[in-house]
C-alpha cells in the first residue's frame, strides 16, 4: 500500500509531465489520477503492451479516448517495463504493475529516484519507445 500511495501522490503532484511506461493499467485509481493530471494541463504520455491494452478491465482505451497520447508496442514480445518519469525530475520504478491485483494483493515494490543521470536514462528509454511505437494506438 505504501508504494501505491507514493505513486498516487507523485502523479497528483506532477506539474508539467508524466511519462508512464507500464505493462498494463487496470487500476482505476491510477487511471483516474492520470486523467486528473491531463485535465489540469500536465502532458501525459503512455507506452504500454499491445496485448494487455485490450484485456478486460484495461483502462488504456479510456485514457486514449480522453486525449492522452497512448502508444502500444507492435511485437510478439511484451513491453514489460514498469516505470514513470514525472516532471523530468523523478522516476518511480520497480515490480509494481498498475493493476488492481498489485494494489490489493501482490507483494510489489516502487522505488523513487531523483538522481539526474538515472532520470535521464529512464526518460531516454521512454522517448525511444514512444518514437518507435508511433502510430500504434490502442
């Protein structure tokens, strides 16, 4: 629960950007926080797995329909990352899938990192995938 609350708080505190690179999103609480950020003018971009985007309970299509730019991989392998870069100043990463099961049942970890070099490396990976998956929308 601590990691989940840390993630929710970080999303709520975002001022300029949220770049989420996550395997799946089915936690309505997290999806709602992304939508709230988008509505207050934060640039929200998502990279996710093409197979998981269409799972029952997935929030990916709802986020895309709300105007958030969502890109999916187009490979037979999974886009299995679980990180987000907030305001190009904070990375939250770890085993935590953005799912109801992760929030309620699983043993998961989310590690916050503010080191500029680490943030830059995660931002570069996000941007690489975001560019690579251009045109692959849910």
